């Protein structure tokens, strides 16, 4: 397991606005109500982290492979 130390700059949050279908918002609210997440913001941050972990690694590897082939 690797541990990443974050600088204070890395932990600063930016506010964004997104639009989600009502059904997704209801499910997020349900998860918060059930204690899965402390807030809707934390639920969405978790989803974004998981997306980055899953797809970000694949994109970086693909980019490295393409760079090596050039």
C-alpha cells in the first residue's frame, strides 16, 4: 500500500455546479440518510475519486504506451 502526502494546496476544494437526474439525486440523498456518507458532497467526491482511480490510470497507461511508440 502506498501513502501519498498532500500539500495544503492539494487539499483546497473548489466549488463546481453539476446537473444530475432527479433519480440520481434521490439515491444520493438516500445513501446520506442511511449513513453511507456524511453528505451529498462526500458521496459525489467518492464517486469522482473512484472514476479517476478506474479510468485515470487506464488513460495514463495508454498515454505512456503511445508516447513510447512515437
